[in-house]
């Protein structure tokens, strides 16, 4: 009897611990949902608006072996990749990782900087003055707008599929005709013929199963195409977004331009001296 009581007590403690973990997980999910809406929960259930995130410009640098950069998402930025960070900070993230994260789970973007900066509404919004969209090519802009509108992307893929189907309609007609007139199919009539004469509820059930299968395949195709488009978009952003911090630490390359101009002036002075020497020898 004591053993049974001990087992029941252990089960009760395990149940309470599990419920407590569920409660903590639910509270965390609710808090994250409130933060994404600009709200925060107080102790007694009241809700108040959080302070607005700071609107901040961005810096872009290149991660090299001589000048490595850390990444908030992958710890170490890959050499040759571009990294961005809020102005006058060193909290870098690779440009490709930022783009993938905002496409797959945008709620995790701003928490990387402890929700101090309004990243989604400034860097990643076409209408912002600090928007990264301003530096994209025509192809990159069209691709980004297409990914910003999932409905438009789905309609575009559906239209492309319909156009491909209509273009290959004679081939599909020939395939279906071959299948329906093949002797092997009709030899199996006793096996599948009963489904033809089945009751209407069974036909509706089979139609529902077929629809779910086609929807699952269509969803997989959509996700695969979207992933490929995101990778293409990341490459376009890597090519189009300009560097604001060069390896020598200058912000806009003015020091390099000054060095080039000084070299040109020195060359001109040397050529003038040579001309004067030749005139003197003459």
C-alpha cells in the first residue's frame, strides 16, 4: 500500500512539473506575441505599449581574414560576406542571414538587438529612408516585392503551372489515352471497378483524400520554389548593397580618393620637373 502511495505521489509531482513547464512556455509565447505588437504585459494582467524602437541607420562592412566580423546569428561571419549593423555599433549580422531570417521568421529579427532598433520598419521596409531596398537592382526589387506578397507568388506559380500544362496538353492527352486503353488496366477491373460504383459518401471521401494529397504536393513545391527565390534574393542583396565601411576603416572611401588624387598630383609634379630639365638642357 505504501508503494502504491509513493508511486501516486511521484506521478502527481511529475504532472505538476509538466503543467508548470506548459504554463511557462505559454507565458513566453504570449509575451513574444505582445512584443511583436508593440505591447508588454504587466504583473496584474494589464497591458501597456512598449517604448518605440529606435530608428537607426545601418553600416555595411566586408568580413575578411584581416578584418573578421562576428555575427549575431551564426557567431562568425563567413569570409567574403557582407555584414550589417546599426550605426555606431559592432553588433553585426551577415546580410544573407538577416534576409533569410526575416523571410522565415521575422519575429526573431529585432530581438537579436534586444528590440532596441526598428529593423523591420526601417531597413527592410521599402518606404523607409534607411531601406535596403533603395540599393537593389530592378530584378532584385521585383523579386523582393514578389516574396513580400505570398498571395501574388502563389498566383504566379499557379499561372505558370497552368501555362506549362496547356503548352504540353497534347502530350498529357496522349499519356491519358494510352493509360485508359491499356489492357493491363482493364484486366484489374475486378479490383478497382467497385470504387466506380461505390456510394457517393465514399467517392467524396476519396476525392477529399486526393485533394489533400495534391494540396500537400503543391505546398511542397511552393516552399521549394520560395526557398530558391530567397537564396537568389540573398545573392542579389550581397551584390547590390554597398559597403559603407572599408577595410582601412574609412566610411565612404574619401581617404582612398584623397590618396589617389595626391598620387596623381605627385606624378604631374614629376612630369613638370622632367619637362623643365629637358628645356634647360636644350
